């Protein structure tokens, strides 16, 4: 999975819309949002969706900053080939993104109805 760096600040409005649309697609029909990030060693649904490019890498990074699931995944996901490389790339990319976490939390709460 290749992550291409881009100018985050110039794309804020479209990023807001992308995040909201990605979250709507993610949480549509989901009763328990935790089901998207839960793992017993296999790939959680959220990881599968980002690997299939069903959601943007930016949405994934924002969700990881809000929900803090990457450290848990790093410990629990059994794959020692593809996942560690993906996790490393996401962490490098996340270092360049400085999203307004409060704003994105509000968008997420609106989407899931909290």
C-alpha cells in the first residue's frame, strides 16, 4: 500500500467532506462501532477497507488519531509481513498530518449519532 504525501492544508474542505463520506460508508449498517476496529489477530474491518482503498488514507489516519487503535493492532494482529509495513507507513504519514482532531471528533459523532 503506497502512501503519497500531499499538501494537507490546501485540501481542508474536501478533506472534511471526504472524512464525513468515508465515515458514513464505514458506519452504515454497523450497530457497534467497535466492531470496525476489534481484532483477535486477523485484519479488522477498518484495516481491510483502507487496504482495499474503500476509504482514504487520510480518513484512516484521522480515525487512528481519534480512536487510538494502532498500538492495540500492532500488538494483536498476527500478520508479520504486510501489516507491519503498512503500520510503519501510516505512522510516517501521520507525522505530516495535523488535523483538527476536535473538529473531526464532532464530524464522527454526528455520523454515528452520538
